[in-house]
C-alpha cells in the first residue's frame, strides 16, 4: 500500500517535472491581445479597446528588439476611432507589458466585427527576424435606442437648473469676508489710535509787525551807506508790497508802481498815504531801473515815508476780553 | 560797456529832447484821425523799433487813413496793396518787363518800394504772395531777376486782417505771424469820437491837410536812440520771466495754463518785447525802461506768439486771457 503511494508520488512528480519547462516556455512567448470593455453598446456610445502586448523581459531588453503597435486609421468600416492613449509600459515579473487604449464608437446599428490588428515584431528571434502577430477579431453589437411608440411624444425638456451649492461661491464669500475684516480692522485701528497732540501754536506775527521788523533789519544792514542803493530800494519796496499784500489783499508784488497806486484807491486808509507812496515809488523806480543815485537825505526820507505809511495803516489792536469767572454758589 | 548813473542822466536828457517830435506827430495826426490814439501809438512804436504791425479790426476804423497820414507827416512814400486771391508775388515786389525799343528786360518795381506799406487784408492772398511780402519785411531787400534792391528806410508794413470774414481766407502761418513785431487789435471809437468823425466827414472843406513835421532821417536818428535806451537787468529778467511763463507756465505756479498753451513765445518774442518796451519808453520821453513799459506793450507783442490748444479754443480762452494770468503771476521787479 505504502509502496503504491510512493510510486504514485514519484509519477506525479515526474509528470509535474515534465510540464514545468512547457510552463516556462509558455511564459517566455510574445503575446498580443485586443479586448473591448463591452461587446454591447448603444449607437454613438463609446467602447474602450485595450491593445496589449506581453513580451518576455529577456526579449524586450535585446537591443535589436522593436515592437510596432497597429496603426489604426480614424475611420474603419462601421467604427470611428475617437481617441488614442499613449503607449504604456508595465513590468510584471519577467515580463514587459505594453498597452494602449483606443476609444471607439459606431453610428451604424448591427453586429460588427472589429478587424484583427497587426503588431509587427522586429529582432525577437535574432537580429534580422521579423514577425507579425494579429489580435483576435472583436464582435460588437451596436444597438439603436428602443422607442416605445405606444406612448405619446413628449416635448424637449427645458434647461434644468443646477442645484445650488455653497462651494460654487466660496471665492466671493471669502473676498466679502476679507473686506469686512479689513474694514473692521481699520475701524478698530482708527478708534484706538492715539490722538495726535495739537501742534503748539506759535504766536503769529502780524503783517504790520513783520514789515516793521524788516524795515528795522534793512536799516541795520546799512545798504545805501555801503553803496548798494539798488538793493536798498528793492528791499524797501518789497517790504511795503509784501505788507500791502498780506494786510490789504492787494497783489502788490505782481503790480507795477502805477498799477499799485491805482489799486490802493479802494483802501481808504492806504489811499490817504498815496502821495507819500507815489514819491517813494518814483525814487525807488529811478534807483532800480535808471541807476539814479539819490542823496543821503532822500534815502532817509524814503525810509521815513515807508515807516509813516506803516504807522498810518497800522491795524487797530483788538482789546483782549477777559474770561468771566464763574461765581461761587452760582 | 556798462552805463553809469551820469551816462543815463545824459541819455535821459538827450532822449527827452529828441523825442519831442512824438508830440508833434501826435498833434499833426490828431488833425485828421479822431480817436484811435492806441493804434497811432502802436504804429509809432513799430516805426521806432523797426518792427512791422499786424492790425486786426473790422473795416472802416481809419487804418488806411492812419498810415497814410503818418507817411505824410514824415514826408515818406506810402503805398497800399489790396490783397486778393488772384494777387501774384510779382504784383507786390515787381517784375522784369521786356522793352521793345531797347530790346532788353527792364525792372518794373512793385508797390513794396515805399516807406510805408499798407497790406490790406493780407489773409485774402495765397501763401506765396504772403511769403513774398513777409520775406521782404524780414530781409528788407527785394530780388527781381538778377538784381537785388535794398528797400528804403524807414520801412514799415502795416498789414490788416478782418476778424469776422474768415471764409476764403489763407490764415497766416505761425512762423510768418511771428515776423510781425506787434499784433494790434483795434475796436470801435467812442460815442464822442464817432460824433467828431461824422462832423469831420460832413464838412471835408474844413479839414486841414497833413504837413510834414519831420523827415525820414529824423526817424532813423530816433531809431538809433531807441536802441540806446537803458534797460536794467531787472527789466531783462522780467521780460524773460514773462516769455518763459508762456512756455513753462507750471514753473510760475500756473499749472492750469499748461493744457491751454500749445506753444509759447519764441526768442523773437523776447527781442521784440525788449525793443518795443524801449520804443515805448522813448515815446514817454524817458531814457530808461520801467516795468510799466513792458506791461503796456506786452499784449501787442505776445498775443500772436502764444499758441492755443483745442481745449483752450473749446473753452473760449484767448491768448489775452492767458497773458493776463501770466502778468498777474510774474513778480514785477
């Protein structure tokens, strides 16, 4: 009994051993296949056609090996090729798998056969060997849409509203929220910002005071005593013109002597000094534009006239009104 | 050489005496011209400063009478050219004519060979005629064939333009308008002046003929003196400031004028403003220029030298408006 079992095991091992080289051989052969993901489509529907070539790694790595996938035209009989994927290469143990997917459709109803596809193999069995492999033909049923003629025809449906989704508006919501946050931030910033301390107001110098100061300074510079007569009269008339501009709003710096004398007419107080001003300006113009050399007395007289004009037109000082103190018990 | 104080005093006295003829001329012209003192004054400025005058005013404002009377008062030759669309340059400057007796070409001088020319309605003639006249004005000589003739001195062109009838006219290009020292705009006389005009015209027998009070040589002497009138550097700076304000108003705090001015005054504007101010000072019997002289003459020298943009024209801004703004902004020395 035991002997028989041993013999059976030996025979089984022998047969398995005989089959092993065939299994290896089977794994070492080059195969091509074409498979459709479905064999039944409606008219115009698309079907994916997977072309696959399995190559032993040893063959694939040969330098002279080349495998050409079939060149499928855009239009075949009853079929249209919609898309072609790129060639993909996978490694499975000792095999290299090359595959490509064709998207195919048909607009003819009926059962149609997708023809065998031709794969060309170069250098698989030697440097100059050329082999041709064909995939199996594929039968695909292309069906028309079944129309139930017993039912009434219905109108075409109107445009359907897409269901509202908050994520469609996330950008707008984010921008709105950011604006609100910025505004709130600015409001908080301006509310809490420390208030600027009011600038310390320096006591203002009135045009009169300024003119008096400038005349005093002009006197101190002793320009005419040093022979700079032109500069003396330029400064003297400029002081008066600036004073008229600031005190009476007459654009005296941009007016000639004659225009100035005409434009002081509406200012009664100033107009009362018209003759003095005219005499002063006449001498000043001659000194400035005709190189006149007035006498020392005339220099002094012009300064005196300028001071008199200032004094005459000096604005009245407004009396300071003392603040009323709140009485006790009031 | 720099003028000293005593030089200017002497010059002042000299000019005070030499300019006395201005009053004589004014009196003589006043016999026939009623009003229009402004125009006569500008004509004299043009005459003394060796510049030409473009006059803009409606017809009948004594333009021809003024220049004719002025030429009579100076004992000078006067000619009037009526500019029309069919006028040819040869009609103005002259041409070569074939003399059959002598069997040669002889020069026939045109009406431009005179001391005072009235180019009436200058914008009615085509550009080639205008440029023939304007070239003569500039060069003060005429070439006919192979012969060049110097024009007589004094030579003053008074060109007129009618501001209301612009149809069928050839507007003077800016470059040519720039050759006129002054562009004077004259208006209607006052009621009182108009009454005098009526009376004078209804009784032509009573009119006194103009007599020659001075000779052209006196004008030439006066012109030399006008050039000698002292102009201080402060006045020069004032003139330059005014002209530069027309070019770069923003530098004089007049940014608002920038889009209204397409081009400002050329260096010829500065030269003419200085010359005209000197002539004005001379007429006021002074030997030195004061800012009033510059201001007084400024509009007439500058109005045709400030180009307006379309924006200014759309807003009815005139070159006078722009100049007023400039004069009110530029500081007087």
